[in-house]
C-alpha cells in the first residue's frame, strides 16, 4: 500500500493559544486546500468545528490525488505560529499552536472492524455557533470502544453518507495505530505531543514579524511565509525529498 493510489485524511486542531490558535488552524486548512487545488486534487470536508472569529477548533479534510500521502505525510505534528493577533490591542507578539495529523485512507480489508466494537450515535448537523442546519438527524458519531477513538461527521447530506465518511476516517486511524504498534518505534510519544500541543513541542514555526518559516526537523528556513501559507508548499516538500 502506498500514497500513489490512496487518498488521505488531514485532521487539524487548534492547540495552545485560544482564539488565535483556532485562526491559525484555519490558516493551515487554507494552506493544504490551496495546495490540493494547485495539484488538481479533489478534497472534501467531512467535519468542521468553526469559531465565531473565522477559525477552527478542529477540521477534517479528505484529499484524493496522486502521491498525496507521499507529499504531505511530513506535515503531521505540532505547528507553531508567532505573530500579533488581530485581537491584540497592545501590539504584542503571541505564540500559538495547531496540530496536524495526516492519515492514509485504507480499504476495509486493511483495517477490519468488528461491528460489536462500535457505538454509533446520530444527531442533528450543526453550523457555526451551534445552529442546527438540518432538521433531520444526519450527523454521525462513531466510537470504537476498544481504543476509545471517536469520529464525528456531519457535512454530508444524508446519514448514510456521513456514516460512510466516519467509517473511512476510523479505519484510517485504526490502521495508523496498528502500523505504529507493529513497528519498533511505537509513536506514543508523538500521539501525546499532538494531544497536548504544547508550545515547546513543534515541527515547524511560522514567524510573521520576520516573514520566516522554519522546519525544525530539517533545520532549514524560508523567507516566503505568505506564499507558502497560500499553498506554495512544494519548496518544503522538495526539501524533504532531497533530505
């Protein structure tokens, strides 16, 4: 199995930093979707938890396209931003974080799930601010009881479509968990890092005052922050490919 023929699922979550972290999560969402558009990849949004200031508490993006996983797999981890938020009255630079998880979509045969291990709840889909946007109970929450993993999907039109999307995401999460457990390098430490989103734990820093993006794994910086956040990710992706 490889990223040539499979789609991917990207989960972006606001970390430390309150409203600014949610706005940064939206910036990352825009970066990845603009990159997907530049590659002529298809993408959809199974679920999004908006904030009143235009950010995301969390958002899930499903992308289908050639080499999508190979190109974006290095995006997983804690991303840190340093800038003056629009809501900052005193001009102080704030540091906030958001987390990114890139999961490979898998077929049912690659991540078999026992139906008795699932708890499935239905609810009304909701829009920004908790407004119900669908009077029918089309949203789906699936909990995998043995692991405690939970997936929520609400943006498809029917309950069946949301259930299908939720199962796709759950399979991807279980497959990653299985792969990690089978390898000698179990990524418990990485999962804890993504869960905590501590400011000191990061793979990349986006420094607005200095117009600089630094990838801490490569030890390399680029002074082209605006273009990269607008989807010009190839410069970073190619640096990883050469490394």
